[in-house]
C-alpha cells in the first residue's frame, strides 16, 4: 500500500466514533469474496482471536491481509486501535475494520494476446506459449504474462493482498508451454496456494507434463527422488545436491512413446509423461538430466547431447537442431475449484512445433 493511501485511511479511522452513531454512513453490502472497500462494523458473538473472527465474517479475506491491515491501523475494537491481530476479542465487543481501495498493480497492463482456456470470476487458466515470461523480473520488466493478465482481467481483479494483481500460485519456465492457473481474487488465491503447496499429496491436484527426452529410460515408469538446490558455480542452473543443502524434489515419469533406434536397439528419443510431487525450479529438466535423459532443446541441461541429433532422420533432425526451447509442455491440470468446490480437469495436447516434432519423429 502506498503511503498516501495509508495516511488517508488512517485519518478516516481516527475520525471513527467510539460509540455507534445511527447517522454514520453504513458499511456497503458485501459482494463476492472478501469485504468491499469501506468501513465495516461487526458485533462479536463468541470469543476468538481477532484475525480468526474477521476471517470468519469477511467472505474470504486472508488472515495475512487482516494482520497487515491491523498492524497498519485499520482495525479498532470497541473504538480503540488494535495492534495485534492475534489478540482475543470477547462476546459483546464491537470490531471495526476499514478496507482500503485496492491500489493499482505496479506492473502496467499490456495488450498481449492470451489463449484463455477457462475463466470465471475467481480464476483464469491460460495456455502459455513458449517464450513468455510469467512474472516481471530483472531483464524482463515488461512483456510478461502478469502484464498481459492485468490488461485482460481489468476490474475483475479484486485486490489480492490489497493490490489489483493476478495471484501467481505456480509458474512455468519461460520456454515451457502449457496450462497455468492464476487467481483473480484473494479467496481463490488462498485456496490455490494451499493446493499447490500440498502438491496433490492429500488435496485434489493433478499436474502432468509431456517431455521429449534423449534416449530411453531403462524402465517404462519410475520415480526420481533427488533433492534440488542452486548449482554450486552456475547460478542460472539447479542441481541435485545433498539432502542437507537441497530441498525435497520428487518426479514421477511414464514412457508414452519411443522414436528411432540406435545401434544397440535403444530408442533415440522418448516421449515421457511426468507428474510432480513437489514443485522446484527446473525440476523435470534437472531430474530427467540426472537419470541420463535430458529434455530435447534444453539449453542448460542437455548441452552434451547436441550431437545426438545427427542420428535422427530428416525432417526430425532439422527440427531438433532448430529448437529454441526445451521440448516440455504442461498438458494436464486438474483441481478442486477453490470457490465452487467443483472438480475441474483441463487437457492441452501437444501443438505447434512440438506436435510437428512428434509427427516428424514417428
């Protein structure tokens, strides 16, 4: 929240009456998840922590957001400023909270075409093309998916954490294509964040990727359980490291198709379907390289395999040598909708250069 907005709303709080005033303007009615901007007054019926009480009656406002508002002077209990969101409130007390207008997102909206697979009031699912960066960062301050979503969603972004911005709960590498879900509301952001933090272990979440990899895994299905961390000297790369230095990373893979044969009768290229039990940076790319089968076209983890394209027939050889992206695609995404509770599943088959590659390899 910028300082000007903060001072305006703190001034409005300071003017709140200690005793209820029947002539004071009433809080606007609630509409959709979270509380709309303005002053809201609630009577406590049963003792609880302040943040839990406000979360229970605010239709989806996160406790993190409530804590931030409390610490910034936007909450009063019986007319007195509250400073601790974890403090207890008692039955019979009155709690007042001012919800500021969401401030504009710092990244500017940009008119970038999007392939929208699904959209409702709570979330949007995009088929992200290779080459599109998800979030602004050093070297990619503009032209990102976030810039595109701010322009596309407009006023339907309700203010996640007080800012009109899309809620990114998972990412795809710049040169990975496929399905990506983004929250439009605070309520959806909380629900999706919980799903992706759980990675489908106890909650409903399916994420599957298709990858063209060099060679043929020894088994038709398997699991790679190897912790990942920053590469010790190549800062752009991740690496399999010891458990003490790394974070748990588990990838399951299954062979879908194999293409071509080397002199030993092994496939030259294999299409594998990968599912994630964790969500580490470059996880599939590092794990497949770790077992000796890096992803085709991967500029970081498949450099030692470039000459293998010479064993492919045309036009597959030309396609592989001309790849400017890793041959990795997010093909399936399913989860329990964080607002409606409906089970949803989306499938996105190979398309573009990867579909052409599959045909050329066959």
